[in-house]
């Protein structure tokens, strides 16, 4: 094949890439090379470029297919230097320009932003107690508080609201004497503080109280038919927020308030004005199904900001008279001041919210979305059903003229018999469902670790995915060794997954997501075009109740479709959890496929209903027509 290399490298990276490319190709320009090369040679060039790649590296490779057509093969380094076709921009602007229609669809961002920022400004307010401050200073042996700090933060919010309407308590905060007013509050440990709150206060209260853990219902709780919107009104301190039975009045003491900070007061006032201007719209959302996605995105951005800012060093430019602290460093030394932390998390949460459209849509241009020629080829005679399924989907897309090419839901059931190529068909269908009908970006979730590794092998051998296009994520090093040795006599361990092994060849630049991508494994989890994993890794998006382990799987699902293979391997409890995952994927605007040789009709219908419910929420949030396609495919003439 004849190829052309184009370098948009900067600084030292330019000379490093020149040395590599000069060894394989003829330099036909200052930053351009051309040569005839084999596929093996091309992969060797790519590997050598990756070894020395830095944030200043940017090299594209174009395959000259004919006199009038070339095709982008790969990009190493900073993908933002090129567009999806590998074309280099010739003009730039500093103006903020909406990059795609996806951003225009995010009409709820002006609602999500002030709610999240305001909750951020109060989320750790409860760390002001003498008991918590002494714990940070190492003056107490107790590792637990009588009431968790997020519950104490909630009690301050309740005292501010004090049975007022949203407009009234927001006006209370907009005044210039906000700190003086807060000093006069009467804080009480109310049994069910969230009951009867107005809409804005209810949402902020939920975000505050759940920013570390979701409250759980008691096993004996009988309220199965409670209104979903009012569910959080019955949250009480006994649901995981109380650790010791010490009278509230005996330990709830503080020496000063973080509200003394001028920066905090200014931020609260500005945000309260925004919320007051939106109070009618927020009230309407609170009484609609849109409450669920609003809470989902708000909590995601708040927790993401809290994790990121907590990991940062103290802001040396922060000068405040507040002597309260939020955390300590890895040597147990006091680090960020409490008011600094509250304002810092709020600013980071605002940045995270503004990134949501990029993560979902535009960001796909910078992370890997691959094209695969093998999937576009006709299937062998015994596997013609695969092409038949793809053709049916293509006809549906052409027939639905009113369906936005980039905006439709789709639910697929693949019931091909064993040995008839389900895995290959899954990839073909997901490619046909992509926006351009020829790219791949999805998660393939399976139940067994050995099966996941076998599927990874099949993707490499039959579909031709390279190491930088496929990530395989499982849970046990022992299983990996067994797989490598082809030892079929070993039994699968029943131990829970304690350590995760990820196999992926290429590291990518952070592309602005350093708030969550702390480790190379995290970047690979998000960036890999095709991720084959055991389902426990992706199902954390819906099943994690404590901590932030749900964040990365949720970010992946925001930009990646979902295939659940061999679904008949799961038991009844697993199937219920999978239903929640399917609903969540629909709510995030993704397409879903379930695949197995045996799928009961009731199960398929139930999962479709769960998906439809989730997708309808997504469509409502974007003010779009809820268009959903559905296909039942297999080798026995099902389409």
C-alpha cells in the first residue's frame, strides 16, 4: 500500500518523529512523508511513534486508495490537531463556538449548573464541627462521627430554608448580611429533614446528602408504592448517616462558620440569584420524569469535582481568615481550608457540567472511534443472516425519514444459535447502528472471565481489531495465566474480583478529563473503541451505592453503546440489576443489544420496556421525538 504521513508535532516531538519516519519513508515536504509499505511495516512505524509520543506528538497516516481518494488509517498523539478525516485546520478562533447539534440539545444545562454549584458550596459545610476538626488534627482516636458531615451540612440547609418557599429562602441568601444571618440559625437534628421541602431545596438537599453514598431503605420498609419523586423525603439519619448514639447537643459544637469567607458569600449570592430566576422551571422539572436525569448528571458532576479538588494541593493564593479545614494530605498534615474547598469544588463542578456535551458527542472525535473493513465485507454463505440483519436495519433508517440520523434509540435481540457467529454479528449490527454506519464504539459485557478473554481473541482474529482498538478488562491474573497457557483443566475461581487486569496497547492524552482519569487503566477503560469486559465493571454505573466507582462506567456509557452477551448465564438477581443498567444506558442516549442462543420472550420484552423508559427520558430532556427502533435477529430467519 502507498501511504502518506503528516506531522503536526511541536517542540522536541517534531525531531523525534522525523527520525522514525525518515527511516521508513521519503520526506516529500517539511512535515510530510510518502512511501510504499506493507501492513506489518505500517504497524511497526506506529509502534515506534507511540514509544516516544508526548503531548506534543501528532502524526496522521493516510492510505492512498486511488488517484482521487485517500483514507485516514490512524493518528498517533494529539488527535485534536486533525479532524475525523485527518484534515488539518488552517484557521483558528478564540471565540466559543458550539461544536455540534448535541450541545444545542442540552437544554437542561442552565438548570443543572446552578443546582450543582449551589450544592457544592454547601456539600462539606458540616465539617465545621469541633469534633471533625480535631479528627483532622489528630486530636481524637475516633474514626467516625456521631453524624456524618454530609448530614450536618443538610441540617444547615434545612435551617436556612426554615419552612420558607424557594423564593423566600433564596432571597435570604441574596442579602448582604448572609453570614450574620447564618450565625443566628438554630440547628436541630430533625428526624426526617427532607420532608416537605420546596423543589429547589429538595434537589440541593438530595445532592448534599448523597455526595458520598446513596441512602438505603431498610429491608423491612413497606413503602413499595411510594411516589418516586417523594422517595428522598423519608430519608433519615438512621439510614447510614448516624454512627454513634451520642446526643446531638453534646457534640454539635463549632467555633466559626465557613460562611465568614467573602469568596464563599459572593459565590452563594451569585448562585442563589440564578436559582431564583429559574425557580419556576425547576419546579416543573421536580414534578416530572426529568428529575431523574437532572439528579444523575448533577450528582455525577458534583462527586467528580469533589474527588478532583480533594486530590489537589492547597491553593497557596487562597487567603482567608477562616481557620477551618476540609482535609489532610498523605502525611496527615492539614491541607485545604474549608471555604477554599467549598468554592474550589463549586468551580470545578461548573467546568464538569460544561464538559457534558463534549463527553457525549463532540469528544468522540478525540477519543477512538474506529472503522473496520472486515465488518463491511459480505458474510460467508452459512452466515448470510448477519448481512440480512444489517440490511434490515439500514432499510429502517432510510424509511424513517423523520428520524434524526444522530438521534434515535435502538434495542436489538440477537438469538442466533451456538456456533452461528453471534459475536461477529454483534459487531456488524453495532457498526450499522453508528451515526456514520461504519464506525465502532461500544462495550461488550459478559458474565465469565474466561469467556471474555476468548471473545477478545475472536475480535482480534476474525474482526481484525488491533491492540490499540480493543481493551479486554477482567478481574483475575490467575485466569489470564490459565488462558495464556490454554490450560482447560483449571476451574474458574469463585473469589470476588479483587484486582483488575486491562490489556490495551496505547495510552492517550487526557483530553481534559484528568479529573477522573487518574491511572493509565482508567484512560484505557474510557478511550478504547471496543471494550470487552466482565459485566461487573460496567454495571457499577448503576449498582454502586457508596463512593465514586460509578463515575467512570457512567462516563463510558455516555459515549458508548452497550452489548450484553450470553445473557442467559445470569441468575434472577443479576437479571434485575441488568435491567437497571439497560434503563440507564437508554437514559444516557445509547443503543443496546442483548445476545444469547436462548432468551425468553418475556425477558426480552421486559428489557425493551426498561430501555424504552430510559430512552424516553433522554428524548424528553433533549426535547426530541422519542424514536426507537427494535430488531429481533438470528440465523433462523428472524429479522
